C-alpha cells in the first residue's frame, strides 16, 4: 500500500536517505521543513535553501514553514535549560511534529514521517512516541522508520557531500550552539 506522505525534514543532509527510499517504495512524498527552533535566522535561511535544493534534485514539492522563533520558545517554556537529549528536545520534537501535522492536514496528506531518526544523537523512542501521539490527534498515519539502521547515517553523510549540501555543526537551537562550542 502506498501513501501520500509529508516527510518532516530536519535538515537536507538527513533527508538524502529517507526521502529517496520512500519515493522508491512508490509513495507520493513531499518534504516539510520546520524552522523556528533554528538560531540564528541566517542559519535557518542556509538550511532552508538546501532543503529546497534537495527537493529540486528529487523533483518533489517541499513546504518551508514560517520562521517564528518566539513561538518555538513558547513551546519549550519550562524545559528550555534542560540538558540536550532531555525534556527540551522532547518538547522541540513535539513542536516540529505538530507543525508538520498541521501542514499535512491542510495539504491533504494521509501520513507523516520524519528524518529525525537518522541521527545517531537522537532518542528514537522519544521521536516515535511523540510522532505517534501527534498523528493520532490529527487523524494521520504515523510512518516511522529508524533511518540510521543499516548504515543509513553514514550513507547520508556520503550523499550530502556528493550533492554539495550544507551539513551544520550543531542541532539547531541557541542552546545547542553553546553546548557544542561551535559559535
Ligand atoms: S538541541 Fe535540537 S532537538 Fe534539542 S531543543 Fe535544540 S534544536 Fe531542538
């Protein structure tokens, strides 16, 4: 069975494996980029440009959501200073999945998936639980895969380099910059 899937794309490099796999399986797949967790705006623009570039390479549509960092701050209020991988990230995943679910419903999609599970740094149990719950609330099929399995992450690194896509050095929010000491 094939579906009209909206693929939540956390960044272009991470989508270079999941997106082609879902297309090869016969699904009709558009991308969706949530952006409001990303700091600063110039970083958001750089990542958004490459999501659009990847969609163009794959000849698929993509939606880039409006950049509303204050709204994201409201979604993580109360857990903002928790360590990376903890409640702040769970709340951030929920904000991203809710943005994607709203876009999926308004675009007439049947199902939602995410590229987040390709990262070796993300808790796939939390991603799956949040995605499943959000999809239930919006009447969508949750199309979850652990993309990092079977060398998926290494392949995404290779493909994104071949495609000349920008690979960021921190997850996205201002706190993840400070933790990595990259800016
Ligand atoms: S580290 Fe990444 S997943 Fe966690 S809150 Fe920041 S942007 Fe979101």
